[in-house]
């Protein structure tokens, strides 16, 4: 009989604490779920705020860069309009300030319009300026730089500063690339 009383007392004790254990388990689960939901909301909120601030900063930088580049281009335009002829040394001296002031600019180039009947004159002049291998170039079908094919007009990179690091650009006919031609 004692065993039965002991089992009965144990069952009664267990039944007595069932609501407590259920409350603890359900409360813990709800707290965990609530924590996860709130953390997810906060994470999304922080992510959205960060993206918004980052986009604002990117737009500010883009606007600043555009303004600076437009200033450079307008200055170059005025420089060319105020001169009868600009030689390589004058171009180098003029753009050196902009290259120093704006290190984000990789290079500044002068790209003249050259009709086919003036191609040889331009190539010879550049060779006399010290670029003995100068010629109008383009990329072939596999991407190799070759002498530009004969055509009605060219837009070669005639001056480039800084020259070092941009050697391959000198003489390259921008009109040989459909995307660049559209930009011209």
C-alpha cells in the first residue's frame, strides 16, 4: 500500500506542477520567437537605413565627380578654342593640374576628328613628336591591337596624359568600337 500512496503522491505532485512547466516552456518559446522577430525587424531596419545612406553618399560622389569632369572638359574646350594649335607639351602642362588635383582621373586625352585624307599627316606629325611607332590602331575580332583599317574618318587618341600606363591608348581609334563611337 505504501507504494501505491507513494505513486499517488508523486502523480499528484507532478499534476500540481504541470501548469508551471507548461507556462515556463510556452513562455520560453514565445520569448524566443518574439526575440527572433524583433531582431529580424531591427536588422531589416538597419539594413534599409544603411542602404539609404550609402545610396545618398554614392549620389553625392557621382554628382561631385560629374561636376569636376564637366569643369575639366569645359576648361579643355576653352583652352583649345583660345589657341591656334595645341602641341603635346602645351597639352601636358595644361592637364597636369587636373590630374594632380583629381587623382580619380586615370587619363585625359585629346581625340580629334581626322578625315581619311589627313590620316597620314597626323601619323607623321606624331612620329616627328617622338612617337616613332605611332599609327592609328583598333582591335581586331580577337581583341588584338592592329593598325586601323582604311575608312572615311577616324577619332584617334592623339594626346594622352599621363602617357605612362596609358601607352596603348595613344593612336587608338575610338570610332572603331561601336559603343565608343555612339558616345562620340
